[in-house]
C-alpha cells in the first residue's frame, strides 16, 4: 500500500486530487458506513455553531496532514476504481478530542473493490485518529462539541 498522495500526486497534484471541504452535512441513507471502535461522545453536540472547530494550523495544515496519513490501496488503483464521494464525520469535543469517527461512501459496485474500499475506509479512520487536538467550536464565547464533516473527493 502506497501513500495516497505519493502514489497519485507530483508536486501538489497529479492524477488523483483529494478535495476536502470542511462543511456540515448529513450522510445519505444509501451510503455504506465504516465506524471506528472509538469512544462515543457522551454528551450533546451542535451541528451549527458561531465559530467552527478548526484543525491546528487551519485547513491547509489539515490537507497536508491527511495527504501524509491516508493511503489509497493498490488494489483500487490497479482496477482504476471510482470511489465516489466519501464523507468523514466526527465530533470535536470542547477539549479538542475527536469522537464517533465514521466514514460514509457509496455502495461498492464491483466484488474486486470490496476489500480495497474497506482498506481505504480504515486508512481514513486511522488518519483521523492520529490528528492532534483541534481548536473547539464556540458558542457564546464558550467551547462546545460539534459535528464536523469532511467530504473527500477522489478523481482518478
């Protein structure tokens, strides 16, 4: 398994580009879901806040972090499999820790891609688990928990 960006990019981009947009969205009911066995957030969380939670260093630092830690499986690369849109969701707690990490994707369309997509989802989850603490969201000047979604788009 090669690094996602070392396999698909030269300089900043090559064949495959990972487009990340920090937005709040809901997953589709038809999406497949890979859920990490991580602690569940015990309290309530917001889906809309005055100030969004932020990765240390901002969006560009988050992009670099994910590029270094997500690995695109060789098996998917070999069959030129189109993953479709992928959504990574998690809760950023008031202390900046991440909880309830899930990865939603379209149903796998070919049997050859099943294992590779599982590997890809796991790689995404592991990358999120390795993230440092975030700057929490704020409401009324106080840190609060929020649901954060990162849509990933892989173009090959």
